[in-house]
C-alpha cells in the first residue's frame, strides 16, 4: 500500500512477533534469493489495514474474494468431507483397503 509509514509496518511486525496473523508462521517465500517480507493485508474497499500475512495466507484471502462466507464453506467442506475413495500414487483405493496400505 503506497504511503504507509514504515513505523506502522515495524509496529505490526513487532506486535505479530514477525509471524503471519493467520498461520502464525514466518514468511518462507523468496524473491531473488531473499525471504520476502510479510504482506500488508488491508480491506480493499475501506483500505483499513488488518495485519501482516505470509504469501500463502494472503493469496488464500484473495482467492476466496475476502468473503467470510466462502471461508466458512471451506471450513465446513474440510471438516465434513469424508470419502470412501482415496488416491494413492499408483492406484485408487477404497476406504476399506486404506488400512492395509498405511
């Protein structure tokens, strides 16, 4: 975001202990051999700064259109998706056969 005072970024970095506000991990993505800074996340409508995010979490928010309802649907999907078919590197397995493989 243009015009942001460096002191605000530094303050957020300190407050978040240099970690992503969502996954609580440091940034790992690199550019030109250097680890990138955490991304300054902001509301694209109001321009209000929300915090610092790693590239992965920042991308996830963007891909889900900053829509909390989509995030809740994703959580629901992950928590409730139980399938009887698993994909293994060399074949498709039925749930009853998985215990024999792992």
